[in-house]
C-alpha cells in the first residue's frame, strides 16, 4: 500500500511520524507523496485540513486517516499510542469507507471565476468592518445582509465556527450546507433572518457584495484578501472526502466527547 504522511511539525508529531514510517516500512508499506492510496495526518484537525487541501485534486483515489496528538478530533480516529494497532489493522483488514460532503465555492471577480473546495467552511468578512451584501437563494432575493460577516459550513464544519455562532450541528450523512450570520445588524432599517439557514444539496446560495468592497475570504484555514468580487456562489460539492475507518467511532460520540465529555 502506498501512503503519504503530513504532520503538524511540532516535536511530538514529528516523533510520531518517524514511528509511523518505521512501523509502516516493516509491514511493507511504501511512501508515495505523489499518488498515495492513503493519506495519514498526524497532529490535529487543522493538520487534516492541510492534508485535504494538498490532495483535494485526488479525492477519488485517496482515503484519509487522522492520528491526533491530543484529544480525539472530528477527523481523527486514533491517538498517539495506537499507531502499531492502526498499522496492524491496515495489514489485516479492509476499512469501512466513510464519505463526508464538501462545499463548492465559485468566486466571480474582475479576474474571472475561481473555484474552491472547503472541508469545514467558507467565511466572508469586509476589510473595512461592516459587510454589506445581498443574499440570494436559488436565484431569488432572500435578504440584504449587514454585519460582521457570513459563514457557510459543511455538516462536519457545523461543529466549528458555525456552532459558535449558534448554528445547528448537522450529521455528515446529510448532504447540506449551512449559512450562519456573524453579528448581523437588525433594526427598523436593516433586517435579516437572524438565524442559521440549512440548504439541501440541490439548492445554492449567492452572495453579492459591493464590487468596490475589499473582502477577507476564508476557505477552511486559508485566508485571502480579494477585491472587485461581484458574486460568490456556494453549493454542496459533487466531490466528497473519504475516510478509512478501521474501527467504529460514530459522529454523535465525537460530538459528545468534544462538547460534553464524560459519561452521560
């Protein structure tokens, strides 16, 4: 089996990466950073996001495995002391392949159209402070937004920035996107829905900012500054990310451990 490995870069993650390489070589695995079958992430969920963006053009060929150096994350099934157990299972058994929905973002500016994929979320803010943008759903005007920004998340991303904004936590078996407002302005002059909106796969939303506004755009952990943006279209992507599960760890167990903890 060919694999690629990315680690967070801290001392513990580098040591675990060396351990993984040594144990994997002893079991006949080969490193292949160009066309791997398995992509292993060692660190946290942020490291897995980096791995996803590195191999996002090979999603049909690769499966991801996360090894967490701290507490178990939403994308990591394995802890730092379980590398040998993981590799033994990789040799002796076939994994259950689990696929999660992704977010497709198309940004239109004076430079043309640019497409992006996000595993967690897309974030839009104004460089100057208040973001002013029209929101359309399925090509119909929905609201005129004024506030700090807009977050559009995937189901797995719903446990991140979206949740801190009061959005719902969505199971990743549901192919949907969620729109959440960041500190919207609501008074007699300006009015938004004020709650998160969940759209199914066959729906899309368009954000139409002032074309002269300078914008901060976030695609997961990546942040860029753009101007002359005339339209942003978001929908559930046709592509999905695949995780190789060698043991069960249900999504709601992950949610409970991350936010509630302990025994119920």
